[in-house]
C-alpha cells in the first residue's frame, strides 16, 4: 500500500462504488449513520475518501453516500494497492480502529476474504521453486485458517468456531450472534448441543436455549445493577464518616484548595443538598426498612 499523494475534488473526478468493497464491513446502525450525517451536514466532509488508482472507493463509502445524497463536495485521496485483497485488508484495519466490531462481525469479514486468501496461498505455493515431484507430503496446500484469523485480528480457535457457526448454526442462533446477544463461545456450545438432535428439531431447540440465555443475562444484569447501587452507598458512607466537620478542618479545606467566594457558596449549597440526601436515606431506613422488619418479626412471633 502506498499513498500516491494525489488528491481530487468531487468536481474533478467521480469515484466508483464496488459492492464487494462497500459490503465488506457491516453497515452502520441507524443511529451511527444519523450521527455521521449530522456531523457532515454541520462541518462538511473533512476526511478525504480513499480511492485506488482506478477511482474505486476503498474507505469512506458512508461519507460518499451522505455527500451524494445532499450534493455536498468532498475530497478523494489516491492510494495504490498491490491487489484488491490488500485494499480490503487496509480498509478493515482502518475501520477496526473506528468501530466496535464484535468477534462475530470480524469472523464474517474473514469468511468474505477466505476465497481470496486461499487463492493467494495457492499462487504462492505454485510460485515456489524449491518443490519437486519427490517433495514430502508435508508440502500440501497451505491451511489458511490461521492466516484468515490473523488478518482480522482474532484467535485461530475463535475463527474455527465462527466458521462452524456460519455453516451449521440455526437461523435464530445466527441472528443472536449478529445482534451481539450471545458470545462466540456460548453460541458454539448451543450449536454443539442442538446438533445432537434431529435436524427438524434443532432450530426450535436453539430458540429455547437462547430464550433461557436471555433470561439468565437479564437476571445477571439486574444483580450487577443492584450491587453497583450498594457499592455506591457504601463508598458514600465510608467517605462521609471520615470527615470531622470542625471549624479548623473546614478552614483547612477552603484554604488548601484555594476556594474562591463563589466556590464556597456552591459548596454551602452542595453540603445542604448532601445533608438532605442523607436525611432521606435515614428516613427510609427508619420508616420503611426497620418498620417492615419489625412487622415481619411480629408476624413470625404470632405464628
């Protein structure tokens, strides 16, 4: 790859959209596309669209579509690539830093590149001059799974599982993976479980397992939420109890932090608000929690 340092305006040249390049990466979500559109409408298309020497767009398809939609000007920067595969690898590496692509999405990109990577491996194998008819069987066609995994930046084992899921997983499981509802490992375990069943039962079984997984995840999320709230209260009280609100200590706080008059006034207001917050907590503990506990104890005694 080489930056040719050649730049065109949209009024000078028209770029070409190749479906295989535009569809290499997963599409932006509606929210992501809308945010990009708003930014371009407000600030213009300040990042150049990358094209190859044939004016095929390599990176910047969404920006191009938005500029085309609103008749906005844009710039194009020409890069030279050895072949389409190198261009796709470069586009992936560039976008991977901008997007939060999941393992499943990276794996799907890798599978799109598989045939080209295998073709390049065969070409490299065929160009070797150190092979002969008497070469040992170890000189077999290269297993490209490792190379495919490395290109998209994921582990070889994960790539193998993604390939199995893409080939054999029921539709409901593929959709869950695409929606980031399940991890590759969990999806692979579900696949292995349903493959023990007759083919006609696999899709419904996978759907039932996914439903159970979602329920478990929701329970875990709720448990995590509750624990975070509890931790916030603990930290607040831990910090509050170490304060000794004497005049000398408050004066040290003010002087050492060089508070100005408006900052002192703000701190007065914040202190009163914090006091009200702790007052509310105390009332809830006394009137709701303790009261209910006493009522429950009374009920137990009566029984």
